[in-house]
């Protein structure tokens, strides 16, 4: 066959067995047989993938792009070279005033000094007493403390009805599940009215 030598030559120039087979209308296995019979070595799978630009884990297409051990990384000494844009992180700076964390009196949850720590009287003994009084049930949604423990892994939370941490009188405390307690951070006047009606000590 006249094209046998041409087929071997095309393979050695970089074509695959299949490409050569399609060109000369022969089976790709026949082309492989001709290449090996002529004394040439068949390309390995990795060499084929590199040649045809296919990505393979741990294999680089070019030696130039390969990271050499001991060499400095490409981005060394580039700190501060890139220009900041509106989405870049800048320490102590926020793109929007709405997303900026507000401390102290500027915080939306701050009401008349209620961000102060709880007094020592507001302890586990008092919390247990309030839970017992409320029959270990959330006084808003009615979930039992046993269910709360399964869902959140915590006991019922104790809420200050007037939002004053210093006022730890029993008439000002109520048992709530975690979800209901979170709701009380908004529309405070409404919740004050609701809970005052529920407490009768």
C-alpha cells in the first residue's frame, strides 16, 4: 500500500490514530499496527492529551506553565499593585452605609442602654423558675421545650417583656422558643402588649 508510509508519517507529525484512519479510510487499529511494526513507539495517553490540548489532572500542557519547586510564585511582591474598586475589601470601610456595622447608640437594636450586660440576678435558677411557671412551653407558638431541644439543642429562652435587662421581676419575664424570641427584636410595642396580657403571676 502506497499510503502506508504516508499514514505513519502523519501519525509521527502529530495526528491521532483515528484521524489518520479517517484520512486514509482504514481502521485506526491498523494504523497503530503499522506504526509499531515500522519500529516507532506509540504515544502514551498523557502525551496524546497534552498534544490535543485536553486537560488532565496533574498534567500541564506546556512546560512553561508548570510550577517548579523552589521558584517564587507569580504573585510575590504584588501587594498593593492592584487598584481597589467598589467591591474590593477595604478594612474599616463599607461601600454602603446600610451594610456598615453600627456600634453603641447607632445600632438599630440599642434602646436606652439595653445593650448592657445582664445583672447577676438573671441566672439559671431564675430562668428555670420561669420555664417551670410557663409549663416548659413557648408562650407564643406553644412548642414544648423537649421539641426545642431536638430542633435547636437549647432550652427555652427567657425574654424580658419591657426589653430592660435590669428588670428581672417574674412578671417581666416569659418563656419563648428561639424562633419566637428572634421575632421580638422587631415591632417591640406590639410584643410588649401581647406578653403583658399573657402573664398573670
